[in-house]
C-alpha cells in the first residue's frame, strides 16, 4: 500500500540591500550594509502571518484530530530559524509544538540553503551541514536521519558524501531523465553507495504547489477527495509530496481554498484502507530499495530542466559563483569568523536564482519570486557586493 | 481589403519612429494581401514600392519637414501652414472606394476626420506620440491637443503603441479605453558588430528625449571608468548640450555627431558598447529595439513603452543619473553582464516582427469593417 509522505521546505533567504558600484570600498559594516534587514523583516512577518502561523496551527489541529495518523516532515533552513529567533520566536515554538506530537520529522540540509555541494571541495558543504545539525539539535534535541540538499540538488558525489556523514536517506527529484519508465513511488539507491533515495513525485506535488489555482488546468478545481483518489489509485510504496511550505497561504493565497484543501485531506486519505501517512524517516525504515539510479550530473527539482541551470545557467551566474568560491578560499584560510558568516549568507542559492535568464514559462515563476526587475539588476547588486567583500577579505 | 493610409514620412525620408513604423507595417500588410494606398507629402528622395499591393502616392509639393515643431517662431509658422495645406490636399486627392482610412498622429488627423465623412468608411488612428510627450510634459500646446482629441474622438478604433500611451489617451484626452488597442512596435534587425568602447545616445535633441540626463550620467561614469560618450542626432538643444559638456569638464570625452544617415545609424548601433535612452516621455522607443537588435546592451527610461514589453534591458527613472551611472559602470566592468544581456536581447528581439504588428493591425481592421 502506498504511504503518503508529505515534506515541506521552510526557507527565507537574507535579501540584499541595493548596493551600487559607488558603494564598493566605501561601507563600514558589511553585515549591515549588504543586507536589507528592514525589508527582510517585513517580508518574513508577512509570510509568517499568511503561511507559517496559520498552517502550523492547522497542522497541529489535524495531527491531534487524527491522533497522530496524519504525519508530515519539515526542513528548516538556518536563515529561516535566525529570522524566527530575531523577530518572532513564537513561530519557532509552534514548530517545536508540532515536533513534540511525535508525528513530525525533521530533515537535514545545509544551514544556508547553499550550492556548496557543487564546489570543487566538499569541506564547506560538510561545515554547513554540521551547522544545521547543531542548530536542529539545539532547538529540537534531535538528529535528523534523512538529508535533503538545496532544491533537491543531487548527484552520485553528493549521495556518497551524505552517506559518509551518516544519513540513512536522501531526497531528490523523481526526474524522468533518471527514472525513465520507472515510478518515483519506490525507494532507489545510487549506483555508488548504500543510501536510500526518496524520489519526489513531481506530478502530484506540483498539482498542489503550482497548479492548485490554475483555472486552465484539467484538474481544476482540486479537491481533497479527488486528490486522495488519485493517490489511492497510484501504484508503489511511497508517494513523495515535497513542496515549499509557502505554498500554503503565500504562493497559493488563502482565497484559493488551499487551507480548506489541506484541512480535509487527511480525512479523505485515511478513508482508503490502502493509504496511510509516513514521515521521511519512517519511509526509509519501512521500505526497501527497488532499483538503482545513476546520476553523474547534478539534478534538482527546479524548472522544467530539472538540473542546476536555474542557478548556473548563464555567464553572469557562473562568474558570480566562481567569484564566491574564490573569496571563500581566502576567508577559510584566514578563519575570519565575521566575514565567513557574511560570505555564507551570500551563498544562499536564491541570490543566483534571481539572475536566471530562463525564458517565458519558467521565467514567469522566477519573476514572481525575485525582488529585482530584471536578472541583470540582480547581477549588478550581487557582484558589487562580492567585489566589496573581496577587497575586504584581501586586506584583513 | 483596400486601405487608404495617410502618412507624413516614409523611408528614405524619415526623422522618427513614425516613418519606420509606416514602412514596416505597409510592407507586411501588403504581404498579407491587403491593398494599400499610402499617401504622403512630395519629398526630394522619392520613396518607391517594390510591392504590387502597395502604392505610394505623393500629394502636393510640400518640402522636407521635421516631425516635431521647429523652435523658431518664423519657421514654425511656415510649418503649420504646410501641414494645413497638406491636409487640404489630402482631403481633395483621396477618392474612390476604400474599406477604411488609417492615419498616424496629429499631422494628418484633420484630413482623416473629414475623409471619413466624405468616403463614408471607418477610421483607424495610430497614436505614436501625443502633444504631452513631445512637449516633455512642459507647456503642451492646446492647438495640437485639440486636433488630437478630435481625431481620437472620431476614430472608430485607436491603436496606441504602448499602454503608456493608451493611458495618456484615456486620461488626458478622455477617450473610452475599450476603443484603444495596444500594438507594440517592431524592428528590422540590424545585426551584431565589433564593439568599441563607447556609450551611445541617439535621438532628436529635445527635452522629450532627455539628453541632458545622459550628460550628467556621463560625468559620473567618467569619474570611475574611461569611455567615450556619443550623442547622435540634432535638435534645438544642441548648443545647450555642448555648453553643458564643457561646463561639466567632459567635452573631450563627448562626441556630437549631428544628424546621421541610415547607414551611419546602423553602423553606430553596431559598434556601441551600451545604448542609453533616457527619455522623459517615450510612447514606445523603437531605437531601443534597434540597439538591442545590434547586440548592444540597452538602458531605457521607465517612462517608455518599450520598458513595458522588452525584458532583456535595464529600466531606470530618467532623472536617476546615479542609477544610470551604476549600470553603465557595471556594464563596462563586468564582461559576463554585457555578453549575457547581448545574447538574450538578440534572442528576444526575434519576437518583435513587423509581421506580428501587421497581424495585430488586421485584427483591429476586421473588428470595424462593415
């Protein structure tokens, strides 16, 4: 019987201030001049009131109502947790309340939601995973068993590193180019290492994440009974529904009916004898792998291409990425904690995502999430900041 | 379908976007089996048509005129006189059976309104710019506004070159928005050239085009990067701009070319590293598309039609010279920015074809054909 495995990504980047070429070499305090704390706080508070607070409350009610048979998993990025601790500690407490029900699992990732898994060496990646591990332990007294890399970026090398760090499972995209004819509703293992891979069912996940309010879609309007039936009719062991947590109330506004959908979903799913809910750890413990996957080139869950071209698809992105790595080499050597922290905030993948020039269909999604008018503005701002940081790094 | 189109300029004689538009539109319409009689004043370099469906009919003996009013009182008196005579001649000369009349801007609106009565067929008016744009929103002339309003009121359908212009038509001229369709302009691609280290302004040197903001920006850029600034075009602000460059102490870095031939314009787009269009009020801004089609990264004013629709360019407030300088310096410093913008703007430019403009225009025609 297929188990339904809900997993939500909870993330907010630390967005940049406007930083022109005239600011390079002319600011005192990098942390306060690079990042727009006022705007970040405003966005965080808005998303918290539209999504985090109401959705957490609903999930807690649902878990209690169904006596723990409704189960979900979360991954919280370090930048998200810092926002909570700075501005709204009670939001973090509501996640603790959810975790304390025993029906909620937590997933590991890089603290800064970075692309460090794509660097030439994986030392920075390992540091950021450990930072995340320490943070989760500090807040929840728990050590996650399952890892999900930034935007589900995955290849054989990353799988091996994550396995070496002791994780039992890893999440990635059920990309057609990897699975071909095979179903995402089973566990797989990479060719090079023993770790269980959970493959995101992108059809069913995106039905909620992207298409929920799309009037032109044949599935519209999506009701919980219809959705539960689709899952009941699906073959396989586990249906991995992985999406941004902000889907609830932020990407899909409350007036689309997304909260009503969520409210009724557990009941509709549990009507079927062949369906139940599992957390990611439970999925990994309960089911065996059904095949191997070979991923020499990185895949992800982003855009139609399902690769890393969303962040590294044009020359602007690649040049920033290289600059970022160069600065890191200097800073890691000098062990300058203050600048290392600033550098790590700049590694958050969103900064490169805003520079994507991918056309039209995907481009529309980018525009919605970007604080910049055009990707070229994102480049100038980010590159100017990198230039300032580089000068600083070299002169310390 | 047979159309009488009333024009003012047509290549090789043209001074603005109107001539470029009429050329691209009439030729693409002709390819779609529309019969067009294009009326225009007699000029020295006689335009010729190589299309069977497209006849270019010269009316009267008008001499070359600017698109905009001349700045001296004496000249402008003559100019208005000629416009008046041309409209009278059009009214007399345009005869026969047409499915509709299509005119462009205020210059032929008087004749168009009367011809609509005389021939008893519907009227389409394309608005490429309004008096408010041409005056840079300072002291617009009521005489032009009245002509424009009458033409817009009598028209069965109005084509605006942008939402920016549609808004002016609705808000300033009180026209029902349902009657106004937006059709963006297009470009015949110029093609890439070998880039030189120069930043280009190209357009009439009038308040509307914002050349003084270009010079202020140049001053700020030159404090950080070495490059040359080219101001191509002529107009009543030229002496003032030369003085401004001297006062700013950048005269040795600024080149004033005066008016350029079509060939020279194409060349300068090809070799420019960056194109800047800091217009105060630009209904569309075909020059931005032309620059992009030459692979030249482009910065456009937010007060322009092209900024609504073209994605792969920078958009700035025309008065924000700090931000314009920030963008120019970044473009000069960061090669990947220049190459990426160039690559994607060349790709996007393929969407802006006259064929598309002709299709959209035909849709407008079909809505009002009797």
